[in-house]
C-alpha cells in the first residue's frame, strides 16, 4: 500500500509540473496579453478610415 501512495504522489507532482510548463509556454507565446480589447473592438467607430 505504501508503494501505491508514493507512486501517486510522484504522478501528481509530474502532472502538476507538466501543467505549469504548459501555462508558462502559453504566457510566453502571448495568449494572455490582452483579454479586454477583443470584446470591445465591435464598439469602435470605423469612420476614422474615411477621414
């Protein structure tokens, strides 16, 4: 029984480290740069192009 607990602890640490690495990769790629701008883009005026 002790061996299975140790295996589960190691497995959970490896899974947590993998998720952390994927998160860091996404941050460096720029996935979380601007969360607010895309939902407000439809409210911008398009008349500035004709000026």
